[in-house]
């Protein structure tokens, strides 16, 4: 039987939860990117064509903080429905408890204020989907789906935005 429904072409993103010897997590503030500037997040980036998620996080880590993670392991995946022009998101989170090199801001035009923070005391301006993923990782949850309610509550969409499900419900009336 033929499948005529268009395939999902989600944007894929990788994130690194880099922990120091006190179990604190490296975070930094976004700056000058045009997307969620001022929010706090972990090292992250898109998966380039031809890359695996592991290759992408190793590249992004070198590009953003100038180190090579040691003991890298997969920790969590989350899915977010379309909330902007980039479409749906599939986010892959990796964790490492060490690194080779000196942690530094290798992209000062995109980030500032690198620091290690305790997982229970994440900054108030932490990007909501990353905060959610860190909590999931802390509790051993390896997969989550963030729905439209989450996106509206955390400012990814306006609270009065009509979601695709709501549009379908309205069309059925």
C-alpha cells in the first residue's frame, strides 16, 4: 500500500550536558544569534548534512567551547512540534563528565558568561526545553515529547496561537 502522507522533516539539534568534578553543568548565555538571545543554554548546534548526532556534538563542542568531551554518552531525546519557521525539532542530548583541553568561549560573537552551575539551581533564564531535558536526565528519562501547551506556556508560541490540532478541530465544526 502506498504511503501518501508527507514525511516529517524535523530540524535536528544536539546538546551537550558537560559536567565538572562537582557534578555541575556548563552553561552559557546566547548572544548575537537572533534566536533566543539572552537565554541560558548548554553547548548545542544543528546536525549538518552527512553528520551523525555524535559527530555533530563533537564538532559543536570544539567550535563553541574548544574542548573534546571525555566519556560522551547519549542521555535524552525530545521532540517539539513546529513553533517557528524552522519546523518540528528533534533534540539529542549527550552527557560527558570530563574533557580534554581548556573550557573557553570559542565563539564570543554567539555566547558569553560561561559558567558551571548546579543542576538543582539552573539559571532563571535557562532555555525551557533544555531545563526540561536536564530534569529528565537527572531522573533517567531518555525520551520526552513537548506539546503545544509546553510551547505556549514557555513563550515559544503566543498563548492565543492556534495549533494545527485546534485548526483541525475548528474545521470539523
